[in-house]
């Protein structure tokens, strides 16, 4: 005879596993650190300034 299964524990374990999967997906989608975002924004601004400086006036 097998051991009885507590369905509440199974349900909660499944919900916890699903939350971990969702969190992993969100980390991939939205998980850039603030410093990395600031660095890419600074690089984009610098590139725009350099491009504006090289433009010729008509």
C-alpha cells in the first residue's frame, strides 16, 4: 500500500514551481540592471551628440 498524498502540499508545490518559471521568464525579459540601462543610455546620447557635431550646415 502506498503512502497517502496531501493534495494541498502538491497544489502549493506546483504553484511555487510555476511562479519560479514565470519569474525566470520575467528576469530574461525585464532583468537589465539599472547600471546597464544607464550605460546604454549614455552611449546612445554620446553617439547622437557626435553625429550632430559632424553634420554639415546647408
